[in-house]
C-alpha cells in the first residue's frame, strides 16, 4: 500500500521504534526490500537519491516501477517513496512525478534560507498529501555526490525548522554516510537530547545507518529517532556475495551467467540485511 511517511513515523515514534529508509538502486533492490517488508509485516520507506533516480531512468520510472511492483507482488504493508537529500528543483520534480515523500536538504544554507525554502515547498507538498523531511547540521562523508562535513546540528536551528511544520527532521549528530572510520567518536547523544526537547515531538531521522552499533541505534530511538536510513550496507553485502559467486566460478557452471542467477546471491544478501535492520529498529510486526 503506497502511503506518505507521516502517519507511519508518528506511530513509530509513539510506539518507541523506527522505520527503516532503505535506499534503492534498481529493480532487484526494490523487490528485495518490498518482499522482506511484506514477509516481516513492517512499514518501509524506499529512499531514492537524485543520482539513483537518474540511473534508473528518472523519477517517473521509479514511481511507475514501485507502484506496479506493490500491485503485482501484493504488498499490503505501508510503503513510502521518499526523495533522499533532494535539491529544491529535485523536490519539485518528485512532487510532480508522484513521490509520496521528499527530503529537502537545505542544510548547507543559512538557517533562515533553509526555513524559507522549506516553507515554500511545504505549501506545495502538503496540499497534495506529500510529507517532507528537512535537515539541519550535516551528515559527514559522501553519498551520491552529496558531501557533508558532519557538523553537529544546533538545537535552536532544529527548533526553527521544526516550526515550519515539516513532517520529520534529520539532524547531524556525528553520523556519517558510508563506512564509519575506526576513530569515529560515536553519536552525540547530548545534542540529540537537546534537539528532541525543543522540536515538539516530531519524528527525528538518523542518516548514515550503516555500521552504527546496536546500542547506539536503540539509544537514538529512545531519544525520538523514528526513521533510520540505510544505504551503503546493502551495497557492501551485495558486492561481497556477488564477488563470492564469481570467484567460485558460479557464472561458469551451466547457465550460471543468467542474470537471474548471477544476481541472486546479492539479492539474498540484501534481504538478510533488511531483515536484520527491521528487527533491530523494531518495525517488524508493526504493519499487522
Ligand atoms: P549509509 O549509506 O551510511 O547507510 O547512509 C544512508 C543514508 O543516510 C541515506 O541518506
């Protein structure tokens, strides 16, 4: 069932769990995530960066693919299609194309401008029933050309963005896109607590979900995080499983070169990762 991300995240926040945003890159990724969500009866958010959408053919292709897949695979759990780290123009294009949720990443702008642009986009998105995510501070590392220094968000700036009526809020608290370096200082829970106190109970978003230890995930959820984004980890497990298949000569045995066989180990690895995250985040069983 295609929905926006508002209700599912408000319910998650009230219920003390988080919904995973799993980024997609192609049909295999999408199908694997949707099938696991249905199997575990979990709500799910499909994250799409502008780069990934371009790779797949465009925003319209993504909307058509997800819509048809939900129907063909009889996916009954709530599914949102969400633009990840969108530009202003990207948000407008996704709203037009039929996404159910968009993130406007104005984190590099001065807060007044971030707030002003968010208000403009909300005035377009909300009447259409489309939810929006905003960002303050920045997520370290790089994702699809979006580079962040990893600044800790100011609680007051988070309050200002929350007051726009944005549906959920990503705040930089030392989280990083991609693999965490060995000397990573961990999440800044003091900052998260301060942000949670002044943002009126709106669902908070934790980006950079790959490699965050379980105890930190659980503590963030207890402090208002209701959406956790995972991208790199699925790419890594897909690559490892595919490498193993080829190194073991899987593609050379019989018709092992058939893409449906060649990609199967990677798809199974993605499924295992999504299952593990849905259990950890506590969303499994919540779409009954
Ligand atoms: P990772 O790639 O580190 O899992 O981060 C995903 C993310 O935050 C998408 O916005």
